């Protein structure tokens, strides 16, 4: 098919965008609220709604306040949240044992949310131990300070199982350990949780755009970095292979994180896999738009819509986004 028939002056492309009416008829719609998962931070205590300085509009909530916040997003049509636990320093340890505690902060929040909203809310939980290790790495360290892959798998599986026992609908492993998907799937299946979803952070880059999150979750490594396990943005083939690897291991859904700087990666995985793909619009991508708007360099609503449309267009089925709790102000038509 020749797509390039005709030329000016017989053809005039501006006819197709001459009025708001014809433009709106031809426009791809903004993704609806049901396409979003709101990532949210949970702390111990009561009556806490603590602003996160690096992420205006986002807060750390105690479980009671989380219920109110989730009710607000549910009323906008958002159907899912992703929980991140922010434990007090005294609960951090080299072996991250608190991550698996049945009465831990995430487990308690899951029970409360599922008890309140039942099947009308999908509760996703992040499965990684960097918020729970005293050293801030995503797995167990050996004596040389290197994250040991295989011993970390058992820990991640145990953490995931504790979330599912509390009622989580979907676990989302993000530690980037080889074999984490099959280890978690195996642990869930052998405990009878064959219907629980697994969303793998399958292509998660070692990115400079996680800074505000690390402030929010107090999860920076005390030494070293995460380049030994997260994907290298200068090696896109290896990063894409991570997703295929997790598909074979049994992930139900794949993820690309961050999203705006990796639209090509989302698009490639979309064309090569039939699995649903989630894109994580990360904290740095969120905060940079707010900073730009605060400086008068751009209109926040317009920038949020344009960037969200780009993630949708690249092929993401689900968008994990901090904009979700501001859906009505920023994304609703
Ligand atoms: Zn981690």
C-alpha cells in the first residue's frame, strides 16, 4: 500500500485538524482512570499524613489515613494501588527479617485495604528488601559487600508469601535477582495461591530518576550502587532480554521502569510479547514536571497529559503513576 499518495496543493493536511471538533473526533483518548496504579508509601503509627518534600502531592500515610486517601482515588475511578512500606530504622537489619513479618507495615495495610474495599480495589505490593535492609541493598550481602543472588530468592519469596497471606492481589518483585519470578511463583503455588497475579519489574533500569523515591522510602544504599543487578541503559538488548526471561519464568505481566526515557523499550517489548505491560512513571519523572511548573516553565496539566499520552502510545497497558491521585485535576477530560 502506498501511503504517500498526492501532494500539495491538492492535499491539505491542516483540514484534519482545523477545528477542536474534528481534532477531538480523531484524537486517541487519554487513558481512563482504570489504566492507572497509584504507588503509595505506608508508615507505622496513626493519624499520619506526612508530605514528601521531593514529591509535592505525595505523602507517607499511616494505615488509617491510607484508607481515606485510597477512598478518594477510588472515587475518581482508580482501581489499584501499589504499596511501599517505609519501616522505622529500628526495624531494618542486614537480613531484612521485618519484610516478612505477618504484622509488618505492608501486611497490615493490605489487610486493612482488602477488608475495607474487598474486590473493588486491586492491591499490588512491591517485593524488594531495600527498604528493610540496614545496608539499603535489594538482597542479602556477602562478606565482600556483593548482593548474593540465590540466598536472596528465598527471602523475596517469603516476603511475597506474607503479603499474599495478608490478602494482596498481585505481587510485584523489583529486586532484579535472576530467578525471582520462578522462586516467588513456586512459593505461592505450593501454598495454594495459584490465582495470585505476579507483575514482574522485568526491565528495571539502574536509573538516575529514582532520587525522590529514595527520599520518600529512605531506601538509598549506604554504600555502592545497584548497577550489579539493575539493567544498564546503555545495553538495551540485555534490558529487553530481562523481560523475556521473566515471561518464560511465569510472570503474568511485565514492566518497564522508568517509562518516559524508555518509550522505545516499552514499544519493543510490546511488539515482541503478548503479556500485558505496565510502565512505571517514576518519581524523578514526576518531580521534574512539578519543578518545571513551579518555575513557570510549563503548564503542569498540559505536561502531564502529553507525557502520559506518550506512555500510552508506546504500548503500556497499565501506568503506575503518582499522577493517579490527581487524576481528576490533571488527566480527566
Ligand atoms: Zn530494591
